[in-house]
């Protein structure tokens, strides 16, 4: 009879991705095999990295070991990761990196470190003993002694044999959750608008549509392809599109809109017409407006006859550039970008640069995953952009969009979230820089509209 895991397929998928793109193979199951340490050793030793999972009444707790499962009466150091699924959820996990000593005898399996982190397992009695520090760090609602329903041990294939990498992956996942929480809690400055609008503008094929898809994918936790992407010599995007993003599938709409424009082209009668930019910035252009490079926007095509409200204007512009093309931008393209920048500056709109197709994702963020750095391989591109557009380094952002990847990656998500966070900050700066009378008019507008509707 085939022995199968007690894990749900979602739990198995989450655990497989905890340390990268790994896969799990079940080696031992207490409900099907013998309840003593010797059977564990016989089935799990010399199998490579392993993951031991304990199914409790309401929680799932476990420990990953990078090194081989221990043999009888051995005591050896091991790179470990303690983890737990949050109560009543199959996807939310807490995890903890641990340099531990691992010991096994005929009655117990022990994991312990010098900072009062330890776990002991009694296979014969189905008993799990967790230290108070482990319970605290994993945010568990458990007593120190617990009886488990099932113990399963898996071989972990595909994991990188590098403790530093494992620690970084684990830390990245923790910071990804923090970025995600902060972005979900974001509200535009001063309540002047309910949503900020971020315009993505740049050469054909620079990654504007891909960035929106990547943002949506990072919030959803899986790949999405809402915006049409391409790398043709002419722009794939022909329409002006305004995209909102939800807080995951079925979630509430987040308070920002990414506005995708037609790509810039070196040729005069191709790509986005520069005369259209000012109309977009001031909020005149409706969603799904069809661009025509040979025909600038006419007044009859505009969404408003008078000045649009602040909520429909652009609050931040992101100049999107392929990092691999920065050093080869033509004089014509640079001139177009500078002309656009003059219009953006005259409108008092926040500005950032988004460099896409970054290969060295691990180098871009500092060790705390909080700030972007000028990595060794991208310094020349960052300096060139800074000199070209006189934008501070703190507003030159780097991402690696999801285009043809097979799986999501926490460090890529962090770069995407960090870039989005800086765009929102730039938008807030422009809102806060509005003249006082404009701010007061915007704050009074909702109450005036509400009063008029009651009459």
C-alpha cells in the first residue's frame, strides 16, 4: 500500500518553496512505520537534506536539516530551519534560522542551540517538547509539551548546499512579508486623493507593462499576465491603460493605479507622441484611449473639457529603462526623455527611474533588505541615469520583472515592493508640495459634493 503524506498539497507546495524551488519525497511516516528512532534512522540517514514535520491538533511544526539525518548516538552541528504553519491557515508560515546541535539515541531526537532554542522528540510516545523561546519565535499558541498526531520525514531535493544562502532566503521571506504589510496599509498623504496615479513611461520594450504584471503577481503570489507584453521594435501597448491592483485574489483594491503608456521611439512618427504627455499628466486622457503617433490628442478625445480633478492627474512618473540599454541610449531618445522631464517638473510631479532586467538581484538590496544599493555591476548605469536626468540615487530603482520565469522568488518580490514603495513616497511628496489653497480645495471637494447630492 502506498504511503502518502498528511500535508495538504498547498502545505507541501509552501514547504517546497520555503528554501527555494525544492521538492519533497516522503521517507518516514509514524502512522505507517515503526514508532522508534531506529526506524527513523534506517529510513532517513544518508538521504541528504531532510525536513521533519509534526502534525499537531491545530498546528503543523517542523525542522529542516541541511546536513544528513543523524545516525544512532551521533552528535553533530547542523544548519536548521524551524518552521510552523499559522493556526487555521495552510499558507502563512513563520520560520527561524538556527545553527543547532543534532543528537539521536534509541529514545529521543534532539535539536538544541546555545540561545535556549531546542526541540526534543520522543517517537515512541508521539511527544514533542518545544522550548519557550521556540514557541515565542514561531508565534505558536502551544504548551511546551505536546502530543503529535503524526510525524513525517521528507528528503528535500534541489536545496542549495550553502548555509548563507539558506539564511538569506529565510530573511528575504520575512522582509517580503513586512513590505507586503506596509504596502497594504498605505494611504495617500493627507487624504487628498483616494488613489495615487503612477505613470510608466519609457522606450519601447523597456518593461513598463511587465512591471505592472510583476507588481500584480507579487501581490497575488502567482504569475499574472493582464497587461500585454512584448519586445517588438514597435510598441505593443497602443492604448493608454490605467491598472488597479487588488490585495491578492478577491481582496480589496489597493490605493494606487499604475498607468501604462505607449513606448517611446527614436523615430519622429512612431511611438508615443510627446505632445500627448502633458494631457496625460494633467488627467485629461481616459482609460483605453487609442494612441496615434501621427496624430496628437485632439480636445474632442479628452475626458474633461475643463481642468480635471486632482484624483485623475498623475502624481508620480517612473521613467522605465532597460538597465542593459542605458549606456547605449541614442541622443534622440535622451532628448525625448529630457523633454518629458521638463513637463513633469513643471507640473510638480514626483519622479523616479525604474531600471529593469537587473540580473544581480542579490546585490541590489543591503543586508537588511530595506534599502537599494549601487551594486558593483550596475554602478555605471546608475551614474549615467543620475547625470542624464538629475534624479537622486535614492529614486533610481532596480527590478527584475517576471517575464518567462517558472516560479516566484522572494528577493525579486522585495525589489518590486521596494520600487513601488519609493514611487508611492514620491507621489506623497508631490501631494504634500501642493499649494495650501489647492490642498484645502481638495479636502473640501468631497464634502461639497456630498452636500450637493443631498439637495
